């Protein structure tokens, strides 16, 4: 089939990310002798400058890694937890029934920096100064801005000018919105990074000891002190229309560290697909695969109504279970073994009617597990709330209300090491820039509920049920592929579409990325105001009218989007000594490089 660009092939190393500059920064590390983990850190830090509307230093990140020398796959949890003062009583006492989607009340412990440092310390080979060099260069000299950065800033310009002046100082240089192609940096963030490097060097010791010193400077030193002071001293306007002080403290930062855990996996034919645990939405993809195993997908048309209908209906069931069951396993007993079991999915599969679209939210029933889902309330929010998030770029409403902002990085090196990372949060529209640091805090706490009895109920020390969801696959027991896409609730929809087309229809990585895609808004959104639109499916305009007409006949509420508007996928694979990579053309940002 026609593709927008070739699938990259090589033997030395490949990098795919959501921005070409980050991909080049990662490849530069490989070229000077670094490994996949060094490359990913360099690319990730660079993305904070190139895609400031999609991620930042105060954000969060889950990562999947495979160490070739150990034949070991791991999850790195860079998802920070709720602060000690983040209680239901505190938020209810402020007259809130939902965690705001922006501002200081929306933040959890920022986790992305410590996660990158943990990866660099334990799996990388290079120094802080080496991997930070590309990001510091662009933060100092400026990176060329894509159009969507300025478009995002335009939506929150009034907020910046009237309420968040520290953000205006960074993102409205000379009082102007950055034009496409203009250079925008972040001098104060560069100073923060340089100070971290200087303090790490001053600690002496070897590379690993210096990385540990940087982690301490972040969580217990000058960074934590500035965060603590800003949250205590500033009453910040948020999406609720009111001003609030933050609850995050330096003590919260000092008590938290990024950590390792085993991935959750599912065997699908010749493939073992790996995801994070149910503190993220990743297991939704595994549940979809468990439902879809009972169908002859390979005989279907990959752009035909049967295939689209089937995947949509499986997504409805899997995401319903997400709402009812998923939460931080440190606090909630999530019955993942049952949710992925054959008997459970054999029963659930019977709910799929190939002739008609479901308009209901139908989570499973597992005695002793799960919580209530008020679907009617989500539908009401949908009638007044946000639509779909398009290519994974921000959808921004009043007071900076945002959904679906993320970046992605995949790297495979010549040794066979693999990494898939999904840095997000701390984007420029989430909360005001902390002036001493040059970055803002995340808004991931909006994933929590302020009602008791739900798996994702707010509790101090608990991880929010994030949408961030990188993927890894083994083939015939051997490390094979890493992939992912931005897009909030759409992430595991678009990734499933990509994976099925690659596995069942023989499409190479670029073909599977380029193929027409879609998403649904049927289930409750993870983002404020948590809207749902029963039966709504958004298809790219490249689908044949006959497919769209047939889906409508089956009852789907079809919205036809632009021809290239669904997803921002990245992927990299290895097989038989050949390394492969591809990146999404939608949004005109993502690129794969390699040799």
C-alpha cells in the first residue's frame, strides 16, 4: 500500500519520536557510543523544549524497557502520587465535586525527571552532561516551533496575561504568540538543568553517584524547595473559575522515587504484548485483544465496516471495565487475572452484536471488586463538554481546560535493547510556570474521583489512573517491538488499531501507522469534565463512504474528521538482525531515524 514515507531499516540503531528534533537528539547519543537508554533520555529531555504544550519537566511518565543482556523486560513507573494533603475532605471543603483540570490543586508529585534518572543510572552509559546537552542547547538557543504550539498558547493567552504572568514571561516572548518556525527556548529551565549538573558534579564520585546526587537535588534540594514555596505562596486560577493554593509539598517530593515493577502481559497468537499495570489504562489494550481472539480478523477488510465495528465494540467493553475496576494496585485489589481470563472474555464476547452498535456502558461484574460508574452524569458532561482530541494534540477550553497531551519515544540499539517511553504532563497550559525553575507542574490529579468507593478515588500517596500507555511486544518469545501514541483516552485505541493491522494484515510499521484510523468517545473521559458521548465514533475522512454508511446503519454515531487526523504513532521493531522504525505523518512532527 501507499505510505507517506518509508519504513526505516538499519542495523546500528533506530529512534522514533513525536518530534524530529528529539529523534535526532536520540540518534546523536547512539552515534557517539551511547545505548538505547541514553538515547531515550536525551530525546525525552529535548521534547520538553520542542513540544512544551505536550510535556514538561514537572510531568510524569511510564516506560517499558527490555535489557538485551539480561533478557529482561521491566516497567519503570514515573507516575507520581497524590500529595499528603490531597484528601477528599480538603477538596470538598473548597466547594469542589471534581478535581480541577488545571492549576495547583490538579498536581501530583512530578515523576518524569526521577524516572529518566533511574533509567540513566541503571541502564545507560553516559553522563548527565552528555545526555542533557541537546536539550540545554535548544532551551538556550530556541527550538523551531510547530504551528500547534502557538495555537495552544493562543487559547490560553488571556489566562497567561491576566492570571499566570510567569507563564506569559516564557511563552509570550515580547508579548507575542510564537509564530510557526520561530525559535522558542526556555532560559530559566536551562539554568535549572545546568545547576542540577553542577550539583551532581560537586558531589564527586562516579557517574552513578553523580546521577544520584542530581536526584537528591531534585527531590530534596533546590527544586523541591522552589516547588514547595510556589504551592504555599500562590493562589492560582484554575478551570473551576476560582483561585486555589496548591497541596504539593517538598516533603511529598522527598518521599517519592521512581520504581520498577514487572509488566502485565497477554499472549496473542505468536505475540506477548506487555503493558503497565492497572494504575494506567494500558491493560485495556490487553483486554481488547482477549475479546478479539475469538474472531477471524485476518479474513476481514482492514478498512471495512466489520473490522471497524468489531474493534469499536470490543473497546466499549474494555474501557467500561477500566472505569469500574482500574486503580493503583497498592490501594485497590484489581482483578486483572480474571479480566484477562478466557472464561471471563468468552462471556463478555457474547455481548458484541456484529449487526448493531451498543449505546450502553457495560462493565463486567466480579464479586468483591469494582466500583460504581454514573454513566448518566458523564453523558450530561458530554453534552456541554469537549469533543475528541484529534491527533493527540491538546483540546483546550475555558480556563485552559485540556485533554490529551503527550509525547512518545521508541528506541532500539544494535545490542537489542528496547525502550518505549510516554512522557507527558507539566504542559504549558496545566499550571503557572515556577519562575525560579522555568517549568510548571502536572495536572494528573484530575484522574482521581472525589467520591469514596471507586478504584480511582483520591487518597494521599496513591497513583492516579493515568492514560499514559507505552507498549512492547515479544514475538515467539523474543524481543520484537516497541510502540505508542499520544492521545489521552485514545492511546490504546489507536495502538490496538496499529497492532492488529501489523499482525493480521501483514502491514509493515509505516503502513500500519498510515492506515486510516478512528477513535470512540463512548466511555467516560479521563480528563475534566469527564464527558462521555454514547455511540460516538470519529473516523478519518479517508474511509470509503460505503464503510461510513454501513457503520451508521449499524447505529454508530459517526463523525467524519480530516483525512489525516487520528493518532501520532511511533514504532520500532527488530527481527533477524534488521532494525525497523516508523513514525506518524499526522500533525507534521513525528519522525523516525536510523541506520
